[in-house]
C-alpha cells in the first residue's frame, strides 16, 4: 500500500498491529531455536542408537560368560541412554510443534489485522474521493452560478 493520497489516515489498531508483528518475530525466533534443539536431539538419538547397535553387533562373537555379562551391562546402559535420548527428542518435538502452533495463531491474527487495515484504507480512500467529488461539484455549481450572474448582468 502506498501512502499516496492518504494524508490524514490513522489506523486505530496500529499499536496492536505493531505489537503482534513483534510477537510474530519473537515466535519465529523461538521456533528456530526449538527446531535447532529438535534437530540436535534427533542427532543425539541416532548416535545413541548407533552405539547400541554397534555394541549388540560386537556381542555376537563373545563366548566368555564374564565378558558377555559385562557387555550385557554395557548394552543395558546404552539402551537406557537411547530411551533418554528418545524422551529428549520427543519433548523437543512437542515444544517445536507448540511453537509452530503459536506462530500459526499469531500469523492468522496479524493477517486479519492486515486485512482490516486494508479495508480501513479502502474506506478512507472512498470517503476522500467522495469529499473531493463534493468539493468539485460545489466549485462547479458556484462557477456556474457566477457565470449565470455575469451573463444576466451583460444583458
């Protein structure tokens, strides 16, 4: 929207619109942070799973009972680490989704304010055009009246 011809237009909800624009920017930053956390948690989960798989693979060839018992203890610890990493990832994903939902809600509200502002501008423009037309009509009528008066004086 250009400001051309809109001198005097004041949007009554401008402060609210700016506040929600700021909220939108803040939530976009929050979503970026949450997405990075989710990605890091996913990488950590994948790495923990890879370590668990490697330990399980290595244990296939161990026949000694005491070594096997140590390996099973290590596998149990790795399994617990995978569970913890999965929980961190799921939590990070829930938080990322919640941030995405908040962002969508704020965006819908901001879009609604923008549509309302656009409609207010169109209404203002229509009023300005109507006032300008009325001024032109009045000037024409005055000029017409003046011409009639001058024409009558000439006769």
